[in-house]
C-alpha cells in the first residue's frame, strides 16, 4: 500500500520489517526549533538514581499496558502517539551529559513501534521486554512503545517511560490523552480529565526553579532538611557487607490482617493510612537502635499549583521527615507523625546537589554518620483503603490471607531499605527493597513482620 505524502509526513503507517516482527515509525514535528534547558530538580534526582541502577541492569522504567478500543486501527495508534510526543516536551527530550548535564528538547524525530501479532506469552510479556533494557536517556527517547495485535487487529498498546521524564502523576494526563484518542481505559484506573492545555513543560519548570521565588523555596526546604538532620539518630558506622548474588533484593507482602489493622488505627486516631504506616516505620526503626527520634524520607509529589496538575514531567522527590518519639504512645506517635509529615511535605523538595552538600556538612558538624535514605513511598490509587474498627477474632481470621515472596523489580533506589506501598479499596501491596551490602536479607522479613505485629497489636488495644 502506498500512502499519500501528507499521511507519511504525519507519521501514519510508515512500516519497516525485521526477521522477528514488523515495526511502525511515528514521526513528529513540534513546529519549533529544538532548545536546551536545565534539568529540573526532580529530573536531577531521578537521573542520579537511574545512573546508580544501570550497573545493576535496572533502568527506573514506568510501564503501562493500555487496552485499545474496538475498531482502533494501526494508523489511529500512530496518530495518537504522534500527538502525544508533540504535546509533551519531556517525551521528546534527551539528556546531554557534557559539558554540563542538561536536556535538549527536540522539535522533530521518530519513534519506532514494534508490532507483535498474537504473541505466545501475551501482552504482558511484550511489556516486560520493553522494560528489560535500562533506559539510556542520552541516546534514546524516554518513552518506548509496542503494539500487540491479534490476527492483525490492534488490541494493546504497551508503553514504558523513563522516570527522568515522568512520575506516576505525570502519567495521568498521558493516559487521559490516550483514552481520548485510542485506548479503552487507563490501566491504573486513575485517568485525569483531559485538559486543553498541557500544563508546565520542563523548560518552564526549570525557569521557575531558577527564579527568586524558586530559590527561596529551595532555601526553605534546605532549612527544614538541616533541622531534621541535626535531630535524627546517628547511624552505625559499619563496613559494607559481602554480597553473594543480587545486591538489591525486593520482598513483596500482601496481608489482609495488615489492611484491617492500618484501617483500624487510622480510624481510631483520625489520621491517614499514610501517617499510620509512616509512624510504624519510624517506630520499628527507632526500636532497633533505641533512639528517641524516628526518621524516614517521604516522597513528595509537589503538584499543588494548578499549572502542575496536567504537567508531564516528574515533580516527585524525597523529603526528610523526623519525629520526636519521647514519651509517646503509638497513637500519639501517629498524630505527631501526621504533623511532621505536613511540615516535611510543605517545605517541599530542593536541588539534590545542595542537599548532598548539606548532608555532608551536618555529618561533619555532628561527627556522626547519618543515613538519610530509608524511604516510604505511599502511593494512593483512585479508591481508598477502608477505615473502620476491627477486633482480634477478625484479625485472626484474616491472618491466613497473606503472602510474602522475593520478587524482581526495575525500580531500584539508592537506599538501605525503601518501602513502596500501593493502596486502594482492595488493600495494601508492599514491596520492601533491601540493600544486602547494608543489611542482611533476613532484616527485610523481620522489618515487615515487626511492622505488621505492631499495627495488629495497636488495632485492638
């Protein structure tokens, strides 16, 4: 089939063939010259994490598998992706490493989409293959795509995004755009209303951070971080452990009893499940070292301004949160944690470089080692965890509905332990990363067991 020139220029249906499968090539033209811009604070954070994960074969990829609407054609998919790339600068930007790290926003380019017809292992295997290779954000676009067909009919669009280009909230407007054009649904059921404007672009955000107001925000965040570091407990000065096998390991936990317990403590204290889990993580950590202060990093999404809601670029970064646990019951610790979390999230993120310099300065000032990497990433979904009282009998019945397993993950962080929690009305799904050069793998199992025991005990106190 020979397509008219106007369709070829728009990126419709240009096809290449390989020994394994066909490929579509989506061409985009944004209508302006390519431009250079500084990386935003969040992009710098994710780039450093990506660079640290790459030697371990991981690439901080964010996958999505979109079911397609009946009747959608290949040309509809290529047109949707062309529009997506032209609309959002972060999806057509690459990192320039030298002479100083920055990003280059491209006005033209092409994205290759492999077409898999009726793959034996299904669309999930196609998505996994896209994730498997770590992103090289200097030499490729921060988005990959593949089309899954059945008998030549498009059924699924598999997409993988680099964390340097997006965070979870940035995928809401991406999903909204795709649902409006070709997808049947958002795979995580959180599609945001589609906006006529794309929100802030990376260049605009970088300009805002370099402005006087942005610098004042950075100074405020650094003051907060310094206050937390000067009060947090010192970390043991232990040499790195010998590692056999994978250095970073990931423990997944699903427990109906934990779901009930977190909901009950939240209902009793009047605080959120996020505050309950943050307090529990601090409480267990402080008990290990007999410390009076609890500490954990929280992930701040920082999308408070209206123009950031539909922005497709990352805003999330860790913020330091510390709580004085002296003389507190656990219920009081939850309330203190809620207040401390608001202060931490209100102070907001800051440039990673100055934060690292502050960390080194406070360690030298105090003459101790301070591990500021333990992290809780609480990720609420569209629905919420039920909040209600429970009793010992219900908890005992729920105890059988649980499972723990060691899994693999592409999302690897520079942290001795990093707890990710996905929460919705069906419950909590926990994944605890442990760096075995810092902690033995058994510590991950003990930490989750201690967390659950604490919360089940408090739920019926």
